[in-house]
C-alpha cells in the first residue's frame, strides 16, 4: 500500500553504504521509521528532501508496520541550522523529546506543527535559544498530557497576585496568601513570568514564541520549564546534556 504524508525528518541513521533509516514525524502516524534505499548515493533524487530536519512530502510503501521510501518532495529544509552548532543541538534535543515520548503508529496531531514552528524560530534566531528551549519544553510537556493548571490560585481562585508559587509535582499555582508551607517543590512566579507561562500553554501554537521577557525572568523560565519536563517525563536526554555543555 502506498501512503503520502507530510513530515519532518527528526532522526537519520546510516545502514550499509548507501541506505538510511529515517524517523519521520507525521500528524497521521506519529513518528514512523522508513527505510530509504540508495539515499546516500550522489545521484539520489531524494537526498535533498531527506536531510535531517527537512520538512517534506513523502510517498512511502507500507507493508505491515514497515515503511520504505518511494519518493520525497521538499517543502522546507531548515538548512540554516546546519551552520549553527548551538541551534542544531537544540533542534536535536527537541527531536529526542518527541522520538522518545511519542507512541508509534498513533496520531500525533499538533506535534508536527510545534516542531515546524520551533525549527523556524531557532533557524531565524529572532528570539534567543534560551527562550526557544523554555517555550518548547513547557508546551511539549502540556501536549504530552502534563499541562500545568495556570488559570488561578488553586485555593482562593485569584488570577493575579504579586507573588504566586508554581508547584512542580502537581503543576498548580497558589498565591502567597494561601500557601501554607514553602518547600523546594515550589518556585516563585513574578507576574511577568506567570504571564509568559500562560501564554506558552494557552496560545495558538503559531504564536507561542512571540513574547518578550527580561533576561532574568527568561533564565527563571528556562530552569523551570526544563525541571518540569524532566520531572514529568521521568527521564534524562543525552542531547540536552550536550546542548548544555556547548551553550555559550
Ligand atoms: Zn490564593
């Protein structure tokens, strides 16, 4: 059976001299692994559309759970990433999060759009990579079923407070008047930080990167998003360690 899907290549492994396994993030089937024959030959007509992080339209032959690449047509290549090690390693981290948390052969509506929007932002570098990383971590955590509840103080339902506290374990917020005991499962949220978090979790995916935050708040947001994602996915990511090791 032939299937045509749009997707982004989020992993690529060489097999033999000329062949590759491609991990393709799609809306319809989640992350699928496709074998691409002859893709490393200089004459391969599909090579351009099958680079790492290429956004392409793929025609695949499907047999059982196995996919083989027939042809690919490029839509967008994000090739600016290849000259920027820091941005490339952040993209690899985003890819690892999706690869290790997505269930195969299951619809993954929204993840393709999130990945496309995120690669576009880090390729263009209109926002800092610190901001891009924080936004992706918090949004992807929400999409994986760990959406924090940032609507109001869990106890008195106030929407705004000079000091709110975020609980990492439960993902709720509570105001300074209602908090009984402060321990290290909480982080303090200033009003701009809470505003940014609400924006990331509740906005349309096309807008999530479009906000400004002072660098001190951004660093807090970055630490918070990373801790929240790692806690709820209950794992470490090698690509995150690498990104943190090369970050300027
Ligand atoms: Zn309260």
